[in-house]
C-alpha cells in the first residue's frame, strides 16, 4: 500500500467513524452556493473541539437521506445558513421539518439580508437569528464561539440560545421576525381566538339575544350557549358580511370590528393548520 493510498484509507476510516457516532453536536444546513461558508464554519468548530456535521462527510455509496436524518435528529443545534438560494430549496424545508419534529434547537444564520416567507417563515418565526452578512470575517468566529458555549452547557441547568447571545454581547443577533412570531404561534392565536369569540358572543347576545330566543323555544340553556358560541365563532366571516351589508349603526360598530378580528384569527388558524399538514407530508416524503 502506497503512502497516498494509506492516507486515503485513514481519511475514509475517520469519516466513517464520524458518521457512525450517535451524536453530532452541531448540524450545518446549507445550499451548494453557500458551501464556502459551511466549510469555514465547520473548520472553526472543529478547531474548538465541537463535533460538527454536514453532508460532505457522507461516504460514497451511503444513503444520504438516512445519514442526514440520523445526524439531524441527534444534533443539539441545527444551524441554518440562509441566503436567497437557500430559501428556494425544498431540501432545506425537509431538514427543517425533521429538526422541528425532533425538537432540535434552531439558529438561523443570515448570509444575506433575506426574510423568509411561507413555510420558512412559519418554522423560523420564533427562533433566534444571527446576522453575518455585514462582516462575515469577524462574525463567523463569533458564531463558532456561541455554538461552542451552547453545546457545552450543563444539561441540568442549560441557558437558552437567546441568553447566551445576550451574555456574549454579539451585536447583530436579533429576532428579525419577532412580530411575525406571534401570528405563527398557534397557542397565541388559539387563545386570542377563544377570547375574541367570547367577546363576540356577548356583543351578539346584547344586540340580537339569540340565546334567549333558543331558551324560549325549549332549548336547554347550556346547549343554547354552545350553539350560539359555535355559530358566532365559525360564522364570524358571515356575521361580519351580514352586518356590513346593512346600514351600520353605532351599536353595531363594536360587533363589526370584533367579527372582523375573529375572522382574521380564524384564517390564521387555518393557515397554520395547513402548514402543519404540509410539514407532516414532507416528513413522510423524506422517509420514503
């Protein structure tokens, strides 16, 4: 065996050993156009003894989907390198869906001044952001510092990624989509929807008294409240349109505003439900 063959053998052996490890502390997700950034980050993390992983480590002949899913599910942090090209990628959407399902910590790193939309915005709305496009040469080492501290946090009382970014004083980290994080948060929307629905019920009862009418017709009081609540909640768009078609009085104005707000929340809930179904579909497709 020549020296070159021996070196190649050792490289392949070390690569296979790395792939066989159950855990990679940092999973780097990127697109081909941004590979030089991924290479730099991988090298910086390796120098700091952080176990990083990205797809060039997949040996020839191995199923790349299985390798990606295995390392992604076992990672502590998924770093998503975002650029215009990355936001066009279906593969990134799949990786993101796997990470969310596996409850892996996410850190979005913006290589360019981009703002995700659609499925990306839904998944990335409430996570931490780290911008490097202003000064990549200084920001990439700072990013490696943050990740090194994060993966070495004690399991008993770990600090959050947001806490670490604040403590380390990394200027430029931000939650770019903090406003959007609210409208993509199902718990917030659902709570608001029920609160507004109760207010809508009270206003409608005050104006029209449908509950009293149902009770007078022999309907159980509890059922009367339930039927009316169901009608005004899911029928808020129709209620809004019916009030809008007539001559709006001062008394009807609050009902009109609340019905409109409830309709918007209903649309947001349906949209987020569609995103959830889309995520599950991606996961099934990836596992085939």
